[in-house]
C-alpha cells in the first residue's frame, strides 16, 4: 500500500499564491507519474498538472503560466506552486501518484480563493 499525505492549501486572496506538498510513503517500488488534480463543487475532478519520473510535465490550460510542479524522486514528494490565484481556482486539490500501474490518491486539501 501507498500512503499520501498532503499539506498546504487554505484560504487565499485573489492574486495571491499557494504551495501544496504531497509526500508518498509505504510500499513504493517505483513511482511513475505524480500530479495534482482538483475538484470544484458540482464539477468533475480535473487535471491541474502532472510530472513523469523523467520530468516531463503536462499543465492544464487554465493554470499554464501560473503553476509550477516539482518532484523529489529521492524523497517521493511532489509540490505545486500557484500564483495569481483566481476565485475559479477554488477547489479540493488532490495529489495522485502512479506506482507501477496503480493509482493512489491523497485525501484532498481545500483551497479557497476569495475575491
């Protein structure tokens, strides 16, 4: 089993920034992709950004230029930094890691951007 612990988030004013962190532990043989997803009320969960073990990234159009993902393969951690936050960024943010072919999700952390 793999456990994911997320930290960060909270209430942020529009135009502000945030940093989310996710640490993976447990039966980790090889983490492939790590990433962040979000789910706003009444909407489906969507990709924010993901990063492969080789460092290739995929950003959602809605966050391009405002978000930066980074990972530490030695520590099995992945971070998300976002700036110029907008009220529409309000959502529960989830960390996801793929170990071999299995997806693991964090418990989610609320991010609320006030206007």
